[in-house]
C-alpha cells in the first residue's frame, strides 16, 4: 500500500495476491478510506486462495473499526505479532506447527499470559479465514493444542504483616484504593468505577456494577457482565464513609447495559478519585505500590498482585474455589488453574481429618 501526491490529488496503490489496484482521490484521508474499502470488499467477496496472512489480517481488522476501542486495539497489537511471524505465508499454507512455534516463541520471549492474548486473536483470525474457505483443513489453531496455560508462574502475594506495612507506607487515594481492593479482591477497573451510589453503608454491602478503562477512558459493564453484591468488611467502613463525605451529593450514572460511555463527563462523581476528579490512575497506583513495597522490604506486587493476595488469603481460610470465584468476579475454573499450588496445600486439613477418622483402624498387610 502506498499513497503518493500527484498534481490532481493523491494516488493510492495496493496489491492483493499479485493483482494491482490504483485510484486517485482528492485528499490523503480519502485515499486511506479507499484502501480500507478495497480490502473490505475482498473480504466480503471471493478472496483469492493465495492471499497472505498479512493481507488477510488487514481485511479482517476492518470489521473491528466500529467495535469498542479497547477491543480493536487488543486485536491490532496481537495481529502485529502474528503478522511478524507469519505475514508472508499464505493463509492456506499455515499449519498447526506454525501456530505452535508462534505461541512457544511468545511464551519464551514474553510470558504465557501475553501468548494467551495472541492466541485469542489468532483463533478468531483463522476461524474467519476458515469460514471464508481459505483453510482447506479448517483453522490451524487448535484450542487443546495451542492455548497456553494461564499464570504458569506463581504470582507474588503479600503476607498479612507485609500488607499492613505497605498500607501504612501509602498515602492519599493510593492508600484508600489499595485498602478497598485488598479487602474486596475486585479488579482495579471495578474499584476505579465505583460511585457513592454503589455503597450501602446501612446494609453493609457494596455493588460492583461497572468498570473504568483507562486505556480508552470509558466506562462499561463489568467483565463478562459479572455484576455482584459484596458484604463490606468492617475495617474499610471508615474509609468509605470519609470518601462519601468528600464526594458529597452526586447524580447516579446512567445504566450501561452493553454500552461503552465516555468517562470524562463523570469526573468528580467517583468514590475514589485523584485531585483532578478523575478515577484512580493505574500507572500512578502501581508506581506507588512498588515504592511502598521497596521501602518496607515486602515482595513487589502490582494492583493485580493485591487481587492474588486476596484469593490466597481466602484459600488459607478454607473457602472453596466456587465461592472465591463469585467474590472476585471470575470463574471457578480460573481460580483452580491459577491457584492450583495453593489449593493443593490447603488440603492438609482434609488429610488430618481422615487420619483422625481412621487412625485407629489397622489394615492387614498383604
């Protein structure tokens, strides 16, 4: 794809599967629009079977132009990795072994979590290619074969005494945010998206109804629409009362359903907010957490590490994966997978109970 300035406008040229296309448009923006339209038409029509992964990816991402910003950017970032590895390969010639090399390389160079994100985009990309008749043997992406195991490495968590030291080292909204997240185990975006109307101090409950996305500066529904109501630990009641008093009387946010709303009109309405009235900044929060951990000699954790800490403490207390999954807005399968090493250790009481029940029973040998 190239755009050149001509005397009568801008000439756009591109080549798909060895076939050239060209047009002259009045402005550079119109030339770019023409390029998108031409690639989109190739998707909706009969695509050449010799199309490369790079060209097909360009067609495919056009369908996300009207999607939420975070969804489109998610796939764009991941597509760059896929195209880097497979861009020159024809879609029809990509094999499961190619996908295996891609995923294994990402795990080695980055992390299993990053590889899992790229896997999700690759799965959607090649499923679409298979539907367009470009993959003679079906999609080369196999769920059981290629999907990386999430969180292969044990995540650092805080012990009780470390958590108290870290909280004492924090100040302002960073301390309040850390306390609320540690007490509830919610995602940072869910904590940042709270308003005073989500807290019922009289009933002692808090409603998680939405999440704030700093990446796109929007407010949207909770992940997978997992709205939930949680009982409030007594230790965070004074913090919430103080925050509600500081915010004062504010209007309620409109219901979201499947919408994604610009967060800027709601500045000043958030339960936890910076000095400018904006929701807490994840970057600033993680930086403050890192400094507090270093100052107190505690394991370095991020905001997500506080979520891991919450789950680890709940497992220590003997709560089941099903209950913990509801509290944190996740699935029991994820809890069992990510915290398998802790769940195994937490089976010690069961072993002790069985020994107590059958300890006096002598089994014959042989």
